[in-house]
C-alpha cells in the first residue's frame, strides 16, 4: 500500500450459482413481501477503465442457457477473473457480452424553467471480449472487470448471434483517499468505484471531523466518483468518514444495523485520517469548472430556458461571436437577410420573480440596444450581457417589434469578492457571487465552512446576485469556505442530496447534460487575534 493513499475494504461473498441463484432468491423475496438481500460488496482502491461501447443485444435465446462459471466470482474494477463453460457449440468463435446500464437524469426543460424529475437507468450490453470453444464445446477466457456500477452483472456468451450461456460477476465498492498529509488547503481526493444502481447504493455522504460535508454520487459515471475536499483545521490528525446517504444526503450513522450492512465495514463507515502539517496562510480564491467533455454541447435549436418557438425567416441568419461568459461579457451580433435600412432591436430574454411567493415568475425581455441594417439587409451590433440571472438565455433579434431570430447565450457564475479576508473571530465577512440561475438545477449553491455544511443560498429573487454574510469562527489561522453546486428541489423520489453540497458535481450534476457548467468555489479567510 502506498504511503500517500489510504484504502477501505468491506466484504464480498461468493456468488455460488451466479446470477441464476440470485434471480431466484430475488423472486422468492419479492413474493414473500421481503426485500432481497444481494451479496455483500467490498471497498478498495482500483483505477478506472475506459467505458466500453454499447453492443446490440442478440435475439432471444431458443435453447436453455448453459451456466458459466467465474473465478473469482467477485472483485473490484480492473480485477482479473476467468470464465469457463461446457456443453457449448464446439469449435466456434464466441462473443462475450457484459450486462449493465446507462445512468442518467430525467429533466423537464421548458422556456420558463427546468424541473428535476428523477434518475433513470437503461439496460444495455457491452462487449467484454471474444473467445473460441474447443472441440469438446468448452470455453475458457480471462478478463478484467470493467469500470462499472457495483453489484452483480450478467455475462452472456453469444455464438452466431444466439445466446448460449450465462454467468455473472459481482463488482465491489472501492474507496481511496489521497494524500494522507499536507498543509491547510491541501486538496484531498476521494475516489470511489463500484457504487451501485439501487437508491441506497448510488450515493455516499462525507463527514470531516464528525461534521457533514456533502454527498458523492455515481449516476452518469458508471458508479465511479472523484471528489475533492480541502484539508482544514489546526495542525494534527483529522478524520474523513464515508457512510450511506439519507433521503436528502445527510449521513446515515449506523449502517451496520441497516438492511444494507453488507455494503459497509462492521462499524458502519469507511474511515480515513489526514494529518494537517502546517498553516501556510489562506490560499488564493479559485473557481473549479467541469471538464469540457462533461458538459453537453447543445445544438442551437436544442430545448433550453427562454427559448422561443418562433423560427427565423428562411433567408435570415444571425450569430454571436461568443456563446458563454459571465455577466457584462461583451459580444458582437451579426445578422443578414433582414430588411434594408431598418432599425433592429436586440432583446435579452430572462426570468423575473421567484418560486416561493404566489406571484411566481415570468419571462421578460430587456432591450440591449438597436442597430440599423445596411443596404444589403445586414448588421453588426455590440452588446453587453446584463448583470442578472445565470444559465441559458436567448438574445432575440427583433424587427418591427417581432423576433426574427434567437441566439442562445449561457451566463456563467462568477465571484465578485470575499471581504474582508482578514477578520477577528466573531466578526462578519461577506461573499458575493453573480450569475446564479433560477431553475431547480442552478438557483442555489451550498456552503461549507472548514468542511462543515452551513446551508444554502438562492439567487433567483435577487436577480442572480448571491450575497452571504458569515460570522468568522475558530482559532486564529486559515479557515476555508467551499461553495458547491446543488439541486434545489425536484419530483425525484428516493435519495438525492437536495440543497446539500454535491462534492463531485463537476462530473455528475444533473445540469451537465443540459449544457450547464456550474463551478465549485474555493475561498478562504484568516482569523486574526
């Protein structure tokens, strides 16, 4: 074991007759009105493998499937295992398929808002590899467990497009924390693989020195997660714990007494330590953004907030020289195919109101100025993105008071300031953000102080401005404030960290698939005598 990485393990048990026996046990439990008890899972550190491409499922089997044997029957992502089978068609090339799911989020995208409807999983099979049966119809092959959700996965042998055998392999949960020591502000990476599909298995809660920090999820990442928190507190040893997540994300403390005790160590949580070695002063403020490949690239006519159903005239073309940026971003509008020598207005479409009072909210248009077309019916106009709500907006190009073209622009969140950054204990300091949105996915942010969750703040009623007043507490030295994306509310049933910090939001937030790139803020103050 590396000195810089700590790992936690739980237990895995043999599958016995594989998925066939498990399927019968599940059916029996369902008929008896009891919850089935899947085999235990384990945790250890394992590297993530690249996801496999989806394979077409073969036609339904016409013959009884032979039973495959796997050895071992369980393990972790990237673990080696062998598959053997007998009584198969002799001297035939065979394809092995791995059964899994595509995880995602259901959202209702409207011009006025976005609603969070829930989680979804679609069955799929992906290629695991190939093998050839011998003259006696025996098959033997070795593979590595792919990066995938925890739990039991069916494995199928297909010959000439026909399923001929089935077995299973169980992926266990794996958790590592790295590094194990460093000064205040050191990024601590929590890596998880093998998070499951069921509601109790797709999320974990994180505690730092017994204080709830936030939740980790693995919906769109195939059961994997990478979250970063920062080392906080005075020099010395600090604890990091991961346990089950409650209905809204908060920690489930006695997992060992729950129906899901199999997923956790005997004392109910995965525990790690981190040693703070020194306090070198507050690190500079920084914003961390999702990787570009995690943010969906939307087509210009894709559904989004403030989008108009009005189609531009066939001869009219319009564009912006940039489609993303914070408030006050300068942008240039170009258009052609308009009527010659006429005034054209640029209107910014946004929302105004709130979702709390009976008055609700409406979409409104604000003029960003006018420009006159030339003798060819073309124009170029400079605009500035208003100081207002974040998220997707439409810039409407209007002629004779009617929109003739609409251009999407995404307003990113931004940090205005933390003031003051040196303060005595008991005194207030202020954090101001801009560009916070209004949908259920982006109208709130969740705040931690020295990795302890404080609460959330909303930017809808205040037109994208979030100003938070915090009282400085703690001993003299550096204190960290981290602000995470969250989900305000939704119709989703089951466990989801509403209004709580989603620590790995940069890879698994419901807004990513809709083209949103919500940041994590890394801020700090110094408490002085």
